[in-house]
């Protein structure tokens, strides 16, 4: 696009953003901040303006925050046409049109897809419809679950011990509600942080009164004659009575609406280049369709140029800002998305934060603090370099380790600041599960090198 055409586009062009959440809003603000004065349309399947999701599994469930007060602040006026409460249902790349579920169509000159993810439902539809079977992803989900917890259930059963499931378990115990957690792996959080750290998380849950069941799967949910859930049956042939069941089986990327569109979109997300431009199914980059947020798969220079899918608040913001900038810039002025993944959680009184990509880690060293004290920093290594770090109640070192990741620092580490306790001297196996087996809660997904999912066949895990 020559300079004259670009200037005209910034004045008169039509940009459509599909996905009215965090990434969509921050992209819209960036477009306006960088001089785009043309038409801007925001499409969202929920009836609400963009809101913040992290408080839903923390403050909202505990009644400490109102779900109506989770709206994201607008950093500037975006002057957009909002199409809320109607989902995108199809995309015509040739005609440059987004088809909506109500039959309407919206034309664009450039499109940003930021449709994010949704909670994976319980796969048995009849059981999923039982009263008391809940998901937690949206504002309405949080309101419904909070009301059930406030009513004082006899027992809550949580399927899946990833971050979301563990946070709900923490909220239940803080409210004094009996809770059982079932996890197919050997401990909570193993998909995200590995078995060594998972063992610490398991002890944390058990000491706080969680009935933790590991290496089991749920075989069925049982309802009463009135259609209310009343029991959960497990693969070890045990049965747990519960009147609230929270299904926390991870997320599904919202890409089904793109079937047949020609984009490189599938269950792992929408493939894009480092500048957030979407690939088509042949692996050829487009120049009028961009992707940002949880739904994106993009290559990262720090991590072997593998395509990463990141379910991170900070990544959604950084990638949206990069995508928006590149949508209205000349090629030489475009920039790559090179944000270092970072994630945080809080459960059972412990703050957990990570940087980098822990699931890539082959080995782990405890460099500060102690696992036994649950106040430590663990550093992950991959092929002789630092790839990630995680902290439990010890965040002050993470900025240092983020720089080490960026610099490709060698692993095992040997810094003057490193504790010389026995557990910190030698690397151990990080103990991540076999990546071919489903686990709950990895916030970073390595999805290979291919930008196209044409040959991918997806079989949801039976739990």
C-alpha cells in the first residue's frame, strides 16, 4: 500500500474487529491513538461491552467484586459501531464480508479476528444439561456459579485441576464449602507447570481441606428425577455426592465460524505471522486479515519459531496493540509481536506467577527459596538455555529471569544470587506429562510449525 493509499485508508477505510473483549478493545484504542479515523465496527457474541475475566474466578465468586463492575476501562474513546449480542457466523475473504448469526453482513477493508476461547463443555450433552452443572468463562457463568455457592451447597465437585479449577476450589474453601477436585494427571497444574511444582500445589490443596482425587477420570454425572445433578461417578468406581459440578476441562478456540473461509484456522487457533497477519489454509500470508489474543497461533523467535497459542491477559493486550499498529502501517514500519509470556494466579493464599514457556522445559532448578516452604523460584531449562521461570510468593526475581530468557542465558544456571540449598544445586526432570495426553490448564500451547490445520483431526478428550 503506497503512502497516498495508506493515508486515504486511515481517513476513510473500514476496519471490523470480531471479538469485543480485551484484545478487541485494546486494538480499537490503538487504531484511534495512531490516527485511524475511518469506520470501526466491533462485533461481539455477548451482550456486554468488554469486561475483565480474571476477577470472575477470584473476586466475583467470593462476592468481593460485582460482575457488573468488571467492565474494562476505556483508555480513550474508540468511536465504534458496536454490534453486541450477535456472533460472527462466517467469513467471505474474496468479498471481504463478515456474516453475522442474524443474517446481516458487515463489509471491511481490513479485519481483526480476536474471538478468543470458550470453556470446553461436559461432552455428554444430556448430563451437561443437568441443573447444577456449571462452566466458568463468561460474566453470566460467574453470576450463576456465585449464586449457587452463596446458597450453600452440600458439596461442590470440580472436574479438572488446572488454574481455573484450582481457583474455584480455593474460593469454595474460603467460603467453607466442601469441595472435591478430580484430575486425570498425578497432581494439579501439571500441564502448566510440571509434576514437581504440581506436587506442591497438591499439598496446598489437601492442607486447605480439598478432597483431591488424582489419576482418575469422571465417567458420568448422575441426576435426580427432577433433573438436578446429585452424584459424580469416577473411573476408580467411587461415587461422590455433589449438588454443584464445575466442569473445568480447559478451553476451545472460537474458530468454527471460519470453516470453509480459506483461513488457516482450526481447533488449535488461527495461524498468523509474527506481524499478526493471518495465513490462509495453504500457508500463504494475507494482508487484510489480522489475528490477536487467545485465538491466535504465532511463531516466536525466543522459542524456536514454534507456533504458540497463549491464553494470557498481557499477551492479548500486547498482540492486539501490535496487530492494530500493523493494520495501518507500511511494511517497513510494521513490528513483530515478541511479548514474553507471563501469567499469574492466586489460590489458597499463595500468589503464583510465571514468565516464559514452562511446558517447553525439560529440567527444573529451584534457585531461590524452598519447595517445602512454598516460597520459591523455579527455573526451567530447554536444550541448554533458560526457557521459563515460576514463582510461589516470590515475584521479585521474575523480572531478572525474564531478561535471562530474552538473552538465551545458559541452563543449568549458576548465579551468585542462587540459593545453595541442596534442592537448588542440581536440575531435576520438570516432569511434564506426555504432550499427546490431555491435561488441564496449560496456559501456553506449543502447536508445531505448520500454519495450516487442513489435515488436523480433533478428538475432544473423554473425561
